[in-house]
C-alpha cells in the first residue's frame, strides 16, 4: 500500500480535487475521521463533515454504508469500488460511484483511505 506522502493529488490530478475525500482511520476501537472533503462532494452532499468522527455523527456509525465500505478496506487492505445510495440535496444527481483506496504509513496497517467520488447527474 502506498503512504499518504507518496501521493500529491493536487499536483498529479488537479481536476480530481473537488471529488476527493481523505479519511483518517483509527484502531481499537475502529473509527474514521473526515480529514478532507472536496468542494464538489460538499456541494452534492448533506454538508461539509471535515474534521468530524463518523462515530459522533448520527447515521454514520457501524452499519452505515460509509462505515461499512471503509471498514472493508481496512480489513482487506484492498481498494473497494461501490455505488452507495445518494442521500444529498441535489435533485439532478441520479447516482454515485466511488473508489476507496487504502493508504499505510508502515505498509501493513491502513491508517488513511483516499476516496474519489463520481456523481451521475442529469445536468
């Protein structure tokens, strides 16, 4: 697994910046924290959750698709593509697809997840 320091998405793929979500992973107990939420994701979601722990947000804890997909990345240490239900506020959005990529400082333990989100819109 690459480490966060191995990637610089703003320089390498700047057109993806609005669609990137970076999540810190905490172990024992498992939890996640939004480190960065791109402006395009914020505009199409239910708000900017940067800096918030999943466990402290209603509906984001264990069992929620956002939690479940990221927990699967932590357990498998492999990328996961998903098509979660869209629950945002933009009526033109018909669907969502994302890919969650594990990052690791030590090559063994997932400590961050790099996500790119794509929205299918009628616009």
